[in-house]
C-alpha cells in the first residue's frame, strides 16, 4: 500500500530520543544512538514526532508501507504496561530497597542516608503479602511523625518494614488491612509511632485491634511524638 509515513535522516539525527517519547504508538526506537522507524505498521502517519525533533531529521514521504494496525498498537501498549507495572500504578509497584547499593545514599554521612527498605509505604497501597514481610519488624507510623521527629530514619525506620497513614485524612479504619498483614505473614514485632494529637489515636487503635484479631501474640510498643518534635511516651 502506498501511504504517507515518516522518514528519519540518520545523518541529522543526534540521538536525543525526543521523537521516541513523542511517538505514542511505539513505532520509533533508539538503536545504536540513532532513531529508527522499527514498525511501519505502528506509524499512523500523523507526525506527532516531527515537531519534537530538534534537528529536523524527521520528514514525511509517500511510499509502499504496511497498513497502520491500530489494534496491534493498542495490544502492544497493554502488554508493555502489564509487564512494567503489574498493578497498573507506579505507586503500588512492590520492591525491596538495598540502601547499601542505592546510588542516592551518601555513605560518608549516615545522617543523610535513607533507611527505607521497601516500597510502597502507604497502608492503603501496601499489599497484604510481600516477601519483605517475612520475619519483619513492622513500623506503623502516622505520617506526620517523620516530619516532627528529626532522627526518624535512624531510630525507627532502620531495620524495620515501614507502613504509614493518617487516620484522620484517610478516613478509613486500617484494622482490617493490618489484621490481614499480621495474620498472613511472619511478623516479629510491631512498633507504633504516633503524634500526641487526639486524632492520631486512630492508628494506635487500629493496630491494637489488628493484633487481637490476628490471633497472634506479637511484641508491640507505642511511641508518642509531640508537635514540637520530642518523644513524650
């Protein structure tokens, strides 16, 4: 079929990759530092990539080419999303974090090193089962505590699996979710860190209910942080 399709001038291409991002169909890839049209049937001929190219390396031409296959494009998009994000959302993609090998840490100054060892951390987003729960010392904290208490990472997050939430803003009872996590995993201990404000008691109440409902005897403690950043209990 003779149709309009893009043409990439290899000599003008500087390998910036902007056209790859601009091509919503995935027809272009960077190969050996140059943009290449890798799938003719993915190119719709509309040229969203043209204005993205800073060197003018992309133009239109009319030639014999495969027919644009919209169904194939859509299927490829779905497969790519499914492969990279099993849950469909970056915020809930499960991963363990090895801070010793993380390039974002600053080994020469431990005060600047994150102690977070897993993702996600929000109670509403964390899965019920995850490998990092096996043998975990669980930290369940009101989200304001990390801002109020300066040494939060070193004193509380270090060597713990961290779950955070706000019982007032989330307007949910965490008891059911926490019960499932505790009941279905080998949790060694639970530390609750909350603010001194009354509404923060909801997170302590949820943990207490969850421990009772799980039917397990697990050591637990509650630490209360004042609004001026001191530990009061």
